[in-house]
C-alpha cells in the first residue's frame, strides 16, 4: 500500500484551522494494515460550543448572499474536489478501506456532482403567489434557510454522505457544524480543505472532530443549532431524536434491504445484482443486499450463480488496481459480521462460500465474500443489519410469504424485486414497506437526485435525502403578506 506522511489534522472553526482546546490528538489507522496514517484532533464539548457560536455568525453572512452567490460557492467547492481528486480518493482507500480504482474515485466524483446539483437546484427553486380572500391583500411564500445545522456523518461513505447534507445546507444559506465519524476523520479533513478553498464566510462550515457521544451530543442538544442531519445506525438515530427533540431532523438510518427473487426471475441477473449489493464497499452500505428472499422454484440456479459471482471478487489491498473489495472499516463492524454469520450457521444455514476473516492479507478486518444458503427467518442475518460482505439466502414458497418476510424486519430503507411479470413487480413494489424499491436492479441502486429514506413505522429514519428533497428538508416555507390597498 502506498504510504503517506504522518501529519496532524485539526478542527476548522470560524474560518481557521485550530487544535482542540486541550490539545488532544488520536491516531488515524488504516483498516488494511493497521498502520498509523496521521493524527486527528480529539474535540470536546468546549470545541463544539465554539463551533456553534461561529456558525451563528456564519449564517448571518450567508443570509446576505443571493442564491446565485451560493450556487457559485457550491461550484467552487466542486472545482476544488475535482482538483484534489487524487488525494481525496487515496485517503478514502487508505483510511476507509474501499478499493481505489473501483470505488474511491467514483465516490469523489459523486461528491463534486453533489455540490453542483445542490447549487443549481436551489437557485431555481421557486415559491408561489398564494390567492387570498381579503381585498387588497397579496401573499407570497418562498423557501428560507433554517439557520445552523448540526450534521453528523458515518464512516462508510465519508466523502459523499457528508456532501449529501453539506451541499444543500450551503446552497440554501444554512451554516453547518459538522461532526464526522472518528474512524474516517482524515477523509473529513481532506474534504474540508476543499471547502476552505472555496472562500466562504468565516463560520459557514465548521468541522469538529471527536467522539459522537461527546461532540455530537453537544451539537445536537445545543440551543444554537436549528436543525439536525444524521446518517448512521437506528440506535444512534433514536438517541439523537431524543436529544434534539423539537428540532427539524433528517435522519437516514439503517437498512436490511431484501432482494426478492421471484420464481419467474432471471436467476443469473438477480444473482449478479445481489452480489453487487453484497460486496460493493464490503457490504458496508445502508441499501446493501442485507438478505435475499428467494422463491423455492428458482433457489438452486440462483444460489449457483450467486456463488459464482462471489468467487469472482478479488479481495485485497485497496490500493491495488485489481482489488474489487477491501477490508471492513473497523473492529466493531467486523465483530458484528462474524457474530451474524455464526448465528446463521448455528440456526441451520448452509455455508456456501467464505464465512471467515482473512488476516493473512494484512489485517483481521478482511472478511471473505460470504454466501449462506437456507438461512432461517429468525436468524440475525435476516432480522438485523449485518453491514458486511454476506449474502444470506432465505427460501420461501409463495408471493405472500415473500412480502411478509420482507416487511417483518424493523428496517425499511431499500429493497429490490426480480421478476419478468410487470403486474407482480408493481404489486411487490407497492406492498413492500421500504422508501425505495428497485425493480430488476440492486437494492443499492440510487442517484443523487432521487428521494431516499425510510418507510413509516420502521427504524430506517425520517425524511428524504436526494436533490430537491434534501433542500426542502433543510429549509422552511416563509410566507409574507402585503397590503396594497
């Protein structure tokens, strides 16, 4: 793996790079070889409060900028992301663990596009003239920024997921206090360098490194923060919802995306899509193939094709251009993947491929691409989010059983259905309790402008990310009436 010089990375608050108030640092470590990549400032509640105060001032400056000015600022950030494409992608591969050529560069490119789209979409987002009954009165409404947003982001897409919040907030004129996941703090620092070069007002975007229960908790509960954006686990999302009660929130939480393979589906096409959803980013995707619900009539050819797809995965050094899957990002997720696999096998699942760590590759965070057949419905692999490179196959007999199994889990983020029958496709699409249902595509298929979020009554969050939907979430409708009589 290509080495980088060990350097210290600090917070960015009120237009300046600055260390923690107590001078604390923690190491950033590569998941692929467990070597130190640098050191990152360890923030605390004092740092978070300082950032919120700066963001209040930053919002005042942003509020004076026109939509065209804000769109130009978004484009300047995108320009910097494109200029720094190589260092951003390299840092992603080294610190997050995703393959450089197959995934990291694509994430960086999506981040640049996210800034450009947000700026343009909000620039043209119109209000309305509202008819009123009273003579001599006129009423108009328009989208206005909320003020200061607290944004807390995860480690699985540490460049692009932050952009899903940061870009719309900037485009709409909100200031931000951003708390990134500690295990990908270097990625956050590199993205912040791009934002800094875009010449924004001091305090417009503030980056505070540190543990979520400390820094994130302070930001979420602070009276100076007007709205919350968070992507992460349902448990943390519930804690944030309680801590920030009463504030507008956009929460994109966990998924256990069922890939449903009906008996008339093309088993090879379905298997290739399920494999893509299981092994992309080592399965560390909210919309990943969390489980496969397979009709009994197509079970054998589907399992054979899925096994063949798993065997084509090249796992190894993320910096190797031939690698298609890197390590898991951190010990906690690796332990969970291992536990879910063990539970599935103990309950009667049949191991078809993988099922073990691969420490000989340089780290015990490498986990073999795994396929498990005949997984019982009660197994953790079916009921919970595994977040690893595991494709569990649950075999069922009827359409009604498949729908019931899909809806039995507490997650309801994304799903996919494979069938040649248009009527069945629509029936399943409408019946499955998920915010996104893809027909004959991986559950992980998504584009930046499409609405993405959890279904009602599930643990996958509230609100919708994506294009105009995020812009609507981070703004409010303001109405002004005029007396012209």
